[in-house]
C-alpha cells in the first residue's frame, strides 16, 4: 500500500484544492458536523486556515441523538471551540423518537427485537440522515456547503449511510484511515507545535484526544467501528487505530489482487463487494438501454 510519505505538501494540497474551490464562489460558510472523532477533527483543522484567509465562516455542530457518550461530547466540544468560528451543541432525541415511531407502523417483521443488529442499523441510518438534514438546512440558511468527513477506507467498505454521511466537499475522502491518523499526528507535532513539548496548546490537546480515542460512529450499533468491520480486532490490536491499519491492508490486498484471507477477516472483502451499490448510487438506466 503506497501511503503518503510527506504530509506537509499533502496538507497544503488539500488546502489549495479547497481554496481554489471557494475562490470566486458565492459561498459564505462551511458547515461541519463534529462527532468527537478523528475524521471531523482533522477536517476542522485542515479547513480553518483557508476559511480565515478567504473570510468564510466555519460553522461546527455537534449533534447528539440518544446514543452518544459523554466522552464523545467532550471531544467534540474541544474541537468545535478550538477550530470553528461558530460552534454549538444540538440534541435531536425527541425528533428521533418521532421518526422511530414510523418503524412501529410497518407491521411485524423479523427484526423487531430492539437489540438485534438489523434494527440497530436501521435506527443508526435514521440518526445519520437526521444529522445531515440538520446540517444541510443550516448550510442553506447560512449560504454555505456541508463538509464531508468520510475517508477512503470507509468509502470502500461502505461504512457510511446513503443520504446521511455524504457532504458537498470531502477534504479527506481520498485518504486511507491510516493516513488520517498520520496526517493528524503531523499537524499536532509540526503545524501546531509551539517548540515546547511539555506545553501543549488547546488545539493540540483537542486533536490528541481524538487520535487516542477508539473510533465509533456514535449511532449506537456497536461500541466501536471495528466491532462491525473486524469483529475479532481486540485479539491482535490494543486500539482501533492499530486495527484500522490492518483493515487498510486487507482492503488494499483485495482491491489489487482480488484475494483475501480465508478466515473471519474475509468480512472486509465481503463488505467491499456488498457495498458497491452505494458507490454506484444513484443508478440510472442508460439512455442506450431505453431507445
């Protein structure tokens, strides 16, 4: 796997692409959903200098819906307060309960058990789409666009919700999860470094907290991302950062050779294949097939 070797130009290239995209546009703001995880944290750190340069407002929102932990909330608050021009916390519990009730009106189905994985996934999808509805409405109100926080690993795995996780501009969409961690390390130890290793700034501490936490989508399906992607990850890895490095290698193996391990880790390649419909969405019948 050919990972980025020099993060300084990579960071500047991402910012240049955003700068070019925004220059001459009528956009007045960028809206970012901040989860308390590393992906939204690095997006905030990457785009803030461009926003300052161009006079574009970076608006951050932490949107909690029943299943978010106090630790996630605190990390999101740290990132939002340090990197956004405008940050607020939003609770959508009541709205979620209302939408969840739609599920009760669809008759008896096999996964009516509230603790079943299919039920939790459906409810998680509702939460993800609610978050995006809120962000898009805010972006429309503030003459802005919604920033995407997806990375390449999640994209290939289909570890995202259609109409719930895809924004308008994705600064890190082409980065492996391993590179997301390493680029964040570079920002902490270089761009944000003050010259005093024992005197961390609030910005550094916000990013460090997100680097060290175990990755989760906050949707209440499982405790961590890897509980779904690589269920036995704890047997070989001490944290999800280490586990994601293996996931990246497995995805790369499958994409480049078509092979995959003949054991439980086959779930990674199975996810890549099963989620192709998401990457092809929407499928439109070609005109050549119609006439």
